[in-house]
């Protein structure tokens, strides 16, 4: 076989491997997407057992900062007084619980192995947790000088955004 023919054969083989790999990746990606959709549906069902407000009418935002971050829940309709009241009541209770190391609600929704959860429970006394009302809901601010807890908060935020899907966002 001539050198030119061997190069052409090698190129065809390489292209075939790329096509096979791309196809396999597509299948894995679809399976991962399906698994994520199933998990998000499960999370939404569990959330309805813990959170009194309507997930379809509210939005969770998780904004990271150098010292921790902010978790904000707002009504999609700021004039929806019922949702705003339910958000505020729930986040008031959550902030108090988190401040004493009680992360039972997130654990019951996301599972006990949720990223960052154990570190937050164990390090709660080193996190300043503050609740504030907003016109359309409320916010919990988390601040710490402990780099490992900042990392745990960021992992916890990322897990919530992924798990809540369309009901949550970074920002």
C-alpha cells in the first residue's frame, strides 16, 4: 500500500472513530438529560411538601459572593400578596433554622448527601445568616470568613440551581 493510501486510510479510520465517539456522547448526554429531568421532577414534588408557596409562581435565585452569597425567593407577580407572604414566612423560618444548624428542609428535598450540606450544618456557628424582606419576597444572606464554608455555600447553591431546574437560577 502506498504512503498516500495509508494516510487516507488512517484519516478515514480517525474520522470513523470521531463519529462513533460523538454518537456515543450524544447517547450519554441524552441519558443524563433524562435522568436530570426525572430528578428535577422528584425535587419539585418534595419541594411542595416543604415550601408553602407555589413553585410555578415564584423564582429562587442563588447569587454567590466572595464571603458566601444570597438566596432570594420572589413572587413572579409582585402584586401576589399571598405568595409574597408565604415566601417571607418560609424564609424567616429557614434563616432561623440554618442559624442553629438545622438544614433538615433542604436535606428532605435534595437528600442528605447534597453538596455542601454537612459542612454547613457543622459550621453553622461560623456563618452569619441574615433575613431581609424584599418587595416581592425575601432574601437570606450568608457570610463567613471561613474559605471552606464559602466553598460549601457555593456548592450548595449550585446543587439547588441544578435540582430546581426551571424554578431556580444563578444571579
